[in-house]
């Protein structure tokens, strides 16, 4: 089950049914993984900083924090997404808010599928995976 939750922000306009189908299709491309319980918690910068401090000991803003509760073959987790940071990143990267939000939404799922982005060479692997998933979204290949 995929849930979209808000904390002190308005839920972004999403075609929830299509987004859920897309997420499931992307997960399936990674060894046939199924979607378990996924919670997208949309929040502001203040809240994501609080989560980052409390659970990770980091004192900085970020666009997404993913908590992985996956089991073999099933992706599950909580994903906090700061809409403030998504918006500022959309300007920084010269893309639309909608495109940047879709990138961040799938970024969390890709983490749950085992793709990392902090180690040497991992960022390029993550970006390639994001681009493949976004191609699926924009071509409606799910």
C-alpha cells in the first residue's frame, strides 16, 4: 500500500493512481520486487531538518530522507520529502517543480531497491536509475 501524507504542507497535485502504478513498475524492474507499505510524508524544511537531526545526526536540509523497512523481495519504508527543498532544487537545476518532485519520489524507491548514492561512483548509478524510471513515467510505460 502506498500512502501520501502531509505535515504542515499542502499535498502536491499528483495523479495518485498513476504514481502508484509507476512506483510498482519501477520496483518490479529490480529483481521483480513488489511494493509493500510505502509512506510518502510531504513536509517543509523545518520538519526535514528535525528528522535529519533526530534520526541521522545531520544538521542540514535535504530533499528526501528514506527509512528502509524492506524485506526480501518487498520494498517498504517511510520517505520524508521536503517540498521547500524540492522547490529550491527545481530552480537550482533549472527544471520544473513537477519534474523535480517525480525525481525525488522515485529516488526514495530506488534506495529501497538497493541503490546507494554516497559512495564513489554511486551517484552516477543513481542518476542513471532515476533517468530510466523518469523515462518510464513520461512515456507512460507502466
